C-alpha cells in the first residue's frame, strides 16, 4: 500500500532536478502530492478533509470525495479497464493507494457541473483567486506556457477554451470550458484506450457548430486542419526514426495502408494528415498537433512537433543501432538505484536485452542510439554510462516527467 509519507520519502531521495528552475516545464504529479502535504501540515487536515470543508461542501458536491481509505465501500463505483490484447478487457485499476493531491478524487458528472459553475460564480475562492488560476506561466526565456495553475489556457477552433485531462489506470477524463459561451463538456471514461479529449471536443463541435471557426482555418496552435492528397512516394520520403535528446524519446514515422503514421510506441500510433509542403497535422487526437520536417523537399534531418501552439519539440533523424547478442552482453548485470530503492537485472535472452524488475516483471529493451535503449511499452529510456576505461558502470533512467534517475552497476 502506497501512502502519502511513502511519496514524500521517495521524492526526498532524488538527487537531481529535471531542469534548472523556470527554464522548462513538465507537468508534475509529485508537485501536487507535495501540495497535499503542505495543506495537511498547515491546516492539520488531510487533503480529503480540507477539500470537503473548503470546496466540496460549500459547492454542494455531495458525491465527491478523495479516496483516502482503500477499504471504503463506494456505492456505484466504476472500475477502470484496458484491452487485454485478445479482443476482451482486463481490470486496470488497483485500489491500493491512500493519498491524494494528484488524483484519487471520486466524483460524478452532476457534481462536476457544480464545480464548473464556480468558475463563473466564484462561490469558492473569489474572483481574484480564479484570476490567478488562469494566469499562464512564463519562462526565463520569455516563452509563455499554455499551462496555468492546473488549467490549460488555449483556443479551440477560434474560441478561447480552458481545459484539463486526466489518465490513471483504466480511467480517462476531460473537462473543457468555453468561458465566453458559458459552455462546458465533461467526458469521463473507464477504459484505458478511450480518447476522452477527442470525444469532449466532438461534443463541442456539435453544440457550438454555429460559433466555431471552420476546421480549415481553426486550431489552438494556428494549425490549419484541412489536408491534401499526396502520393505514397511523397509520404515515404519522411519515414524513419527520430530522436529527441531533450527528453530522450524516439518516434517512428511509417506508412501503413497509404497513410502516414506517427508512432510513440507499438500500438500507440496516430495518423498524420498532409498539408502544404512538409507540414502535417495529427488526426483524431484531442489537441492541435502540427508535425513538420526539415529541410523541406529533401530527406529530412529533423522533425518538429508543436502541440497546441506551445514550444516546439525537435527530433533528429537517426538510424537505430543494430547489436548482436555478444554486443548486448556488455550491458548485462544488476543495477541498483538508491533514489528508487530498487534493483533492475539486465540479461540477454534470444538476442534481446531484457530488463527484470524487483517484481519479476520482464520487458525487452530496444536499441536506439549508442549506449541508449528505450522501453517503448513504458515510455522509458535507459542511457548507459561508461567509466574511463570504457566499461559500463551504470545508467540514467528517463521516464517522461522524471529524468536521469541514477542506477549503478553492482
């Protein structure tokens, strides 16, 4: 069972920052966990008790609470599911957490209506507090984020919008608000492959049809969504593998059934719709994502990805390294992390480097660039370190929102 103090202890063992303060932005679940700890230490109440007294109660949200007791019986509780890969489903949510801050809020669509009304009526917090919640962050570089205080401040098809989505276990959620129209959409799903963001925006497309800009001229990032028809040969020109050194992630671009596909991991692909030149838009996702390739008209050396008009992510073209079983053996061994208080065992099996966790779970590693492997199923990257003699001495683990967790070879 994972409790609040366990989370604090885990965070206290971390030895590095993801980046220098105010130079970059990554959403932080652990930051919200620490906020719950601060509230408890200042008020003497758990985050659930505090929210009930200060927010849920005053707003009349009678069916909303923070799940802080895993033995609590909850009437009409939904369970999260995920596809099992064989045409069926499996449960993908385990009720073994007793902490809040970054999640564990149980609610209903009716109660979220009351929550949403507070952004107009300001019963809780008052106008000044709500103004601060909508204040977007600004980095030292001068770049303004689309992220404010727990809210995404953007546009959708020409209309100002405020939104936030969520994903945990087999649950997916989205709440998008159009302040000028006083209109909101809440989408709650209990299956892990649901596109809650896209579904919510489809509802907005229907109800705000007369006010939304035409799709061809819309986009929170200024992205034109109209697509053109190009030959398959033109699509194949930009296919390949691309590497982002800033977050140690890889993307694969390939053609399938005449469509250009953007792959984050096997089974997690999105179609790219061609526009003019070497610009594409990602189709059927809950955001405006523009993908462009440079240099234009040539075999691309890099791919630029912009989400909702935010800062661009740059991916460099690369060819994945090919390693034999003998090449892989230099990475085999046991690696310990004081930061995570865990051990990973790496071994070569049937020509693949396999990672075994302390829970005896095995996953395959995919070679990317020199001394770098990815775990596509988990969105994890291992960057190996060598000593002065060239021997492998450990690796840094990047997992999206956390970078360079240190593992030492033992």
